[in-house]
C-alpha cells in the first residue's frame, strides 16, 4: 500500500523567510505532484515531477524529486503572505499503467505572517 | 485548456435522499476520471476510478452500492450518493485525465455536500 507522508503539517513563518516542505512516499512511483488548496476551494496544480532529479521552479516555489530516496521537497523562497494556503503532495502508483488515482499526503497548512 | 467543471457546486439535502454530482471535461476527452472525497481539515481520499464505458473501480472501504458512478461519455462522469446520511457530508472533487495521454490530472472545482 502506497503511503505518503508530509512534514511539517503546520507551518507558520514570517514574510521574507525561506522554508522547505518534505514529502516522503513508501513505494516506487513514476510521478509526483504538488498542489495548492485555498480554503473552500479545489486544488491548483503547482508542479508535476516525473523523473529522478527533476527540479521545477515557478516564482518563489521550487520543487524537486529524488526517486531513489522517495523524497520530494517544495522550497519556498522569501515567502509572501499570498502564499498562505494548504499544500499537498500526491503520488501516483507505479502499477496500473498510469490509470490509478493519486494518494495524497495529509497536507501542510502554511501561514505566512507579515 | 484542460478545464473540468462540477455541478452543483454546493448542495444541501435531507437525510435519506439521493444526490447526483456531475463532472465534465469541457475542452478535452477523458477516458478516465477520478472521484475524491475530502472531509474538513483533512486530505483528499480517492474513492473510485471511473472508466468510460465500463464499471468503476472502487477503493477499499467505499461502498459501491452507496456511491454509484456512471461514465457514459468521454466528457461526463456522475457520482450519485444514494440514501445520503449526515456522515456523507463532505467536499467531493473529481479529476480527469486527457485521453491522449500525459500524466497530469485536472481537478474540478469540487461539490460541497451537506446532509441534514
């Protein structure tokens, strides 16, 4: 059974600071996703990581994937208040020909204070 | 592109009634759609995989007779919560994958179900 663990689950930080959210998963996977969710809303896709060593950046967010360690990180640089949200990582199963749904981490509730 | 809609966005119903939620891919065709459920302050849990023209595949612990899924076309999947009870109150989110391939799932805006 695929398990996805995120940490921390709650993070309060000040604007301008840097921080990293970690996502570990238990079995081999060929794809990892990062999403953002605002209160009462659905998911906004941030990154899709498909290969070992993949690194993607969008604004103040950067995601990386180490498939050997089964670890992905979401790094926040010089945080701003608008980044306050809940961030989820999700992993697809390596079996099933890519037809399987995603297994989500519990989410990291991020609050960025001015 | 890659827009997924859900209808209704919010529904309140009485205990014992059935509620149908629609998930549509607006600008692409999807042979596979997925239904997730999210309880307050929790993560998303996969309920079932909906395959066009065939029976849905349900995750362990999800009652297939209670959560009826129909994927009658390449752009529409429906989830019917039968005989809804207060414990079924949740945020239901669908996603769809473009039939032409690719690894990304496109998520709908979600449906908030409240059962009184």
